[in-house]
């Protein structure tokens, strides 16, 4: 397991978010992205909880924001180098944001996420 401060890890998440094209982030609606230290289950690097954009309809109003969690300790546990952490954070952030856009796990795995 590699060690990294929470601040440094949060900076990596911010950098991963900044790498997403503005054309996509402009469509992100009612979603919050947070870093959490402990995953609710082993092996879970990130988690999207919410209503994907593709499933929102006229009924969608006055709801709490979707929640994307990036699990710091689990990502650090599966990586051996700082470079691997950078890449895993990027992949995890993109993966969870894709869920916000309605892209499922099967398609993400086909795309390498």
C-alpha cells in the first residue's frame, strides 16, 4: 500500500475532474463528488449513487444531489506507485462520472474503465 496525504489525493481527484472535457462537465447536473477514506466494502474504488441523466424526466425536481464517492484508502491499497495512484484515480473518476451520464459497467469495461 502506498501512502499519500488526503490533500495530495484530493488534488489528484481535482486534476482528474479537470481532465474531463468542458463539453461533458457542462451537462453534469445536481451531482457532488467527494473523497471518502473508507470504502463500504473491500475492492470498491468509487461509487455513484443517484439518478443518471438518461433516466431523469419531468418528475425530476427538488431531489438531493447525486453522490460520487472516490475511496482513498482502497485506491491507495491497490496501487504500488504514485503513478499508479494517478492513473487509478483518473480511471475511477471517469468511471463514476460515466454512470452519472447513464453508461453501465459492461460498456465501461469494454472501453477500459
